C-alpha cells in the first residue's frame, strides 16, 4: 500500500496554482477608490467634517474607497478577490447614491428636488459633487460588468445588503432628534425630514426607498447570475469559484 508523501501534502495550494495578476482590474479599481477618497477629502476640507460624515453619500463613498482599494491590491498581487457580499454591498449602495441623486435630488420634476442648490455649486464643491455622485457609481458598475466574473452573488446577499441603509436611517433619525431645530443640516435628506413629513411620513418614504433598495439588490443578483463573462485573458484564467469582484 502506497503512503502519501508528507512533504507533498504540506505544499500550499498557491505553490501548485500560480497566482494570476490582473493589472487592468487593479488600475481601474485603484482609480475608482481614488475618485471616492478624493471626493470625500474635498468635502471634508471645504465643509464641516461632522456634517459631511453624516451623509449616506459619504458613507457609501468611504465604503467604495476601502473595498476598491483592497480589491485593487488583491488584483495586482493575484490574490483571491474579496467576498461578493462586500463588493456587491458597496456596488448596491453607490448605485443607489447615483440613482437617487440624478433622478430624485437633481431632477427638477421630483418632489424632493434640490436642482437649484446643486446648480450653484462651484470649484471644489462641484468637483466633489461629480466624483461622489457620478464618477464612483459609474466606475463601480463598469468594474462589475467588465472585470468581474458572474455567478458569485447569492440571493441572501440582497437581504444582507439592506443592513447598511437601515443603519444609516437609524443614525440619521437619532442625529436629527438630538440636534436643535434651527440646525440647517438637521436632517440630511429631504425625504427623511421629520419636521416636514412627521415620523409617519418619513416611515412611508423609508419604506418606499427600502423597497427600491431591495428591488435593485435582487436585480443585481439576478443579472449577476445570468450575464455572460466578458472574454479576456484575465477572466479566462481566473477561478470562477473564488467569488466577489475579480
């Protein structure tokens, strides 16, 4: 009877399957992370840091900066990608940021539109606005569609991703309740302004937004499970079983 060679059994998998570096993915993710971080830094420099950090847009862009920086490093060194529950979560949040900004806040026909205020932004504020609401959402979506192998996301992820917006809603309402009524940024978004809609109205708005979050999350998972892999050297030789953004 043959006995296994202890030396061969101890050889790590990385020594058998060589790491595959993905420089294109690394560069794109690095740029997306840089755009998100730059937008956050500009806002903090030009405004009040506590106020800036109270916006969901900033929370989402900080998430993008961290997750995409880690993903860029892993792609550059050939390490396995981050779990899809992380990468998909920031994709959902930053996608909502872009959609809500362009179709609700910057839309003149919306009940909650702030188009007039947005049009007044100049200089660094205007640059940060574009980075946070347009560049990072587009970059995140392009990375997912073009540089990520499909099939890593699971249906349960769509439910788990709701933890971030739920935590933010709780934070925003508690913060608003603690601040004085005359603070201009007491409520960070018009649809959660308790002084305008009351808690019942805010609950309805939150429910509608929560359903939109859920629908978008489920749509992302569904598309991830049926979309074809983009052909290319990086995707052909990367493992599909690794999960997450490649």
